[in-house]
C-alpha cells in the first residue's frame, strides 16, 4: 500500500466503510455505530503508531462477531 502511495487512513477506510458502501451495506456494516452489526477485531498494536514496514506483523488479539467475543482456532 505504501508503494502505491496510499496512506493508512485511506487504506483502513477502504477496507471498512468504503467496502461496505460498495456492496450497499453501509447502513449495517463498515463502522462502529449504534445499530450496526458489531463485527470487529482488536489488534495488539495501533497501526497508526506502527512503522509501515511492521504493520503486516500486527496480530489480532480479539475477534468480535455480532457484538460477542469469539475464540478462533
């Protein structure tokens, strides 16, 4: 993404809200808001404070589906 000149904010939005909007699902998905489906991941590090070359190594510490924590194997 960095080689393509895309900043992290644009990349994260493209993977969340813009993706949901492209499929006509932005009223249900894509951002954390009251009334939207609560599927999300919690990362072990903040990608905005991580050097670009290290972002790919950030691990997921929690996964939530429908507002409930889940254990993925």
